[in-house]
């Protein structure tokens, strides 16, 4: 029932759910933006921790132990935040997939075409927090893009260190 005590129709219920899913998608975008912004701040903070206020990279280059500690810290931070990021992105993709399916059903109902309403009930529920199929392609694309975002910094740092001090990096 709505606020007036009238019974909701299936079309009104679908419209309300489409609006809710659109809002949820935007909220997931905000969460992902905060995670990625926090990653950048924490990454630079950890670099300052190891480099110091003078921002002299020579401090790290001249001390392989410090370089290893810095690399491991950044790698672990990147891994943990990548896992969190992937988790929220998959939730967002569940909502987007449900939105798309709900939109297809809504279009079918609006145009009086045959619409498959078998999954309508499950689409009207909150899908971000439960197991809901998003498709292998969307899943793998999300993991690949987010993984490359978070692995790029540690890999680039390691490559730069190897180029600057190859003998110290390989020495026992």
C-alpha cells in the first residue's frame, strides 16, 4: 500500500524499484570513489612515512631493507583495498543487472508485449547484498580493471627501483 492507503499496482511497484536501484547505483559510485580516494591518500602517506619530509627517494634507494618494507606495505595496502573495491563493484553490478532486467520487463509491460515476469519478484528485492548473477563477462571485466588499477602502483614502484638500483635490489 502507498501512503494514501491505496494498493500499489505492479507497474507502480516496478517504477519505485527502478528509482531505488538508480539511487543505489549512484551510492555505490560514491563508495567506490571514497575507497579509491582513500587509497591515494594512504598510498602517498605511506610513501612519506618511508621517504620522510624531504621527499628524497635516495633514502629508499640507498637502503634495500627500507625499500622492501615500503614495497610490501604498498603491495599489501593495494591488495586489501582492491578486494574491498571489487566487492563493492560486484554489488553495484548486481544492482545494474537487476535494473536492466527490470527495465526490460517494464518495457514489455508498457508496450503490451509479452514480458517474462517469472523473475519479477526476485528483481523487486535488494540484490546488491545477496547472490545475484551478473554474468561472467561483467565479473571478469570488473576484476581486470580494478586489479590493474591497484597493482599498477606496486609494480611500477618495483620496476623503478630495479632500474635505479639493480645491484642492491638483487643483492642478499
